[in-house]
């Protein structure tokens, strides 16, 4: 899960005479503010409130392990599970240590806080519940605090409580995530803990990176890696590309767009600096024992950090006419709505692919003549980023899904097709993969696919036995489809990206400031295929202005 909790610091100033009603409003306010913060996942940790910043002067602090209803006057406040709150909320107040109401002391005492609420209670004709019109004067003096807000809770009669509570929550609304962002965070929180296990295992290797390794890592794009490389700096929630060296086809552009989508879904990304290898492993970046983000790596080398490849955004060059698109959200919607039953599929073992290396040729030849098989090659003649491609023998993905059994043959390194075959709900025959992706650790032989020997020498026998046990084939197909639907939605992929960035912020060296040639990611999403950002500036093809409009 995302490693770091959001931190909420708050202080109650001018609190004399606050009634139970105002305390109830304050409790509701804090519960609403909690939604603005990242939920904590550390064992025994709080949600929203950092115990290092808060003390309870009137009695012990308690962690409410189960939802609990507190009654303050006529207010009933529902406290969520695992929220740090005083058990005597109606008679208590909280202070931030070691701060008082002084702006300067607040600045010295609070660091790395997402939201600081300065709560006051001032009577008089100007008394109004809600946020002050202007930002708190503490904002200029509070170092390391992302946002400072002053809130005035006025003396209220019981009869005004409901109206005032509504006003407070309405005033707080601009601080809270949009419904889409809040909904997306809930998707991430609902993912099983093992979903994030790969990234935690990968990053564990790179805690306390040695200075020499950190220096090498910072300059690896343009240094050791002269192509297919992307260096990213996130500073004050803004994503910058420090280096962009184009990759094969549109892969670098798809990766940039994937990062941009994540930055829009999670607008408060932490400061972080990381480097992505954009190749499919053929340039050997996986041999460097550095925290490089990698699409794939051999299982013999646990170096680097695995991340979702370009196909989880789009790969237009792989579209087969008459397919519409290989945009990942579009494909996932089609796979999710697919209703063809396993029994209705054609009773055949099917594979089509490019002639890459000797392994595929060997398999195609060995399966020739095996009953109920259709295994052969196709050829890519021309491709385009618009997905208008010419590829004799290429079969659209949906037509693959019409086959009851699908063969999976690894490419030169990995092949991105496995996820689509699992999503089809067909029974996949494959070897145990020697090149892994960020999600493939969850794919279990015998559970999600039928395993054959590395050279496919037993494939004919395994296949014939499988055809005699249809219930087994159906069970494995259903399990593979369920796994892929759960782990590989566009939302789940973005959750993984978000967790990668959070962990990079926690483990890897921080950004070294804004590079002179760095560009906001909003610029890079408009780059052409050959445009690049290097140490000496931006390289692009100059487009002349039409003389008619000069």
C-alpha cells in the first residue's frame, strides 16, 4: 500500500467558552479534513493525524479500533475505525507540540504537513463560521507546510448547530479532493496488499543509496543509456522531464502520457526523482544495479524497479485491421463486457505472431500437424501511430478470444500479449516466464495458465490431456481472467504508478532542483516522435510558419 500517511496538524486557539456544540462541529471538521489526506497504512498508525504532532492535555489519547458514535450536545459524530481521537472529545481539545498560536512558532514546530488548520473562536458582529476569505498569515512563515487555513468557529446556540455545520463543510469543500480523485483513491485502498508487493520488494534493494551510485543514477540518461531513457523530477506537485531520449515506435510518448494521466488523477504527487528505461530489455539496462524503472528483466537479475509498460496506455503500432484501437482503457472495457462462454469458443489451440528468434520457429514447426491446432506466423509490413497498419496474417485480439485455447510464446525478451490472452477467458498454454513484468509474479502455473516445458517439447501431450479434462481448462481460464480483470484495469495501473512515485519519494534521492532544460510534462505530451530533451537543451524538428499567416 502507499507507504506514507498524510499528516494533519491543528491547533485550537481562543478556545475559552466553547460549548459541546462547537466541539462537535470541530470534530466533524477534522473528520472531513481527513478525507483530504492520504490514509495511513503503517501498522498501528493513525489515519490522518500524526501522533508525533498531537497531544491530548485532558486525558489519554486513544485509537478507536471500531467505529464509534460520540455525542456532543445535540451533535452526533461518527468516528471512523482507527482514527486517533480523544475518548473524552466533548470535554477535551488538542494542541500541536511545541506550538502555540504564534505564526512563527507554528513554522518552527510543524514540518511536512499536508494541511494545517488554525482554529479560532471570536465573538462579535463579524463572527461567521467557515474559512477566512484570505489565507492565514502563518502561510508565509510555515516552512514545509503544504497548506495553511484559518477557521473561525463562533459561539453558537444549539439551534444554529446544523446550519453552522453545513456552512463549515461547504467552506471546506475546496480543500477536499474532487469526487473522481476521492473515488480513485478508494480504488487504490481497496486493492489487496499483495498488489503492491513487487514494488516494495524492488525498492528494498535501494535504501540508503551510496553517493557514487546516486550520482551515476542521476546522470544515467545520456550517460550510460544513450537512447530510450526518461528522467523525471516532481517538484511542488509539478511533473518535469529532465531528460527524454526517444524509444522505439511511440513507446516513450505512451509512457509520458501515462505519467501525465497519473498526475491528473493524483494532483498532489510528492517531490521525487526517478529514471525510466523505455526499452524492452534488449539494451541491457537491467544489468545495472541501480533503481532504474524497468519494463522487464530476466528472473536471474533482480535489479531495478519494475513499472507498467507502454501498452498499459496504448500501442497503436500493434493494431490489426479492422481493430479500432489498442488504447488500454478501451481494450479493458471490451474485455470486461465480453460475454462469450468458454464452451462457445472454437475448440482449437491458436497462436499468431511475428517470426522472432529461433524459439518461435521451433514451436511452430513442432506443433504442425497436431490435431485441433492453428499455430503460425504473420508479418508486419507497415505501421503508424494512428494504428493504420498493414500486417498480413494478423488477427484482431477479439478474434483470439474466440479460441478455446491460446498459446503464449515469449519474444526476444518478454511479450506483452499474456495479459490479453488471460483477459480473453481462454485457457492459456505457456512456459514459466523467464522475463518478468510488474504484475506477473501473481500469475501461478496450474492456476492461471497451463504450464508446458521451456522448449514446448511436451506441449502436444499436455494439450491433448487438457482437451480430455474440460472442467480443468474452464477453471484455469476463469481464474486467469479474474486475476487480469482485478489487477490490470486502467485504474489499478494508475494506483500502481502512484505507489511507485510515493515509494520513490520515500527511498530515492530527492530532486536536485529544476534543471535548466527541464520541461513540464504538459509540454512533452505534445512532442513529436523524434523530439528529445537532453543535457544541452530540447532537440526538435523546426516547422516553418506558413508565409500566408506570418
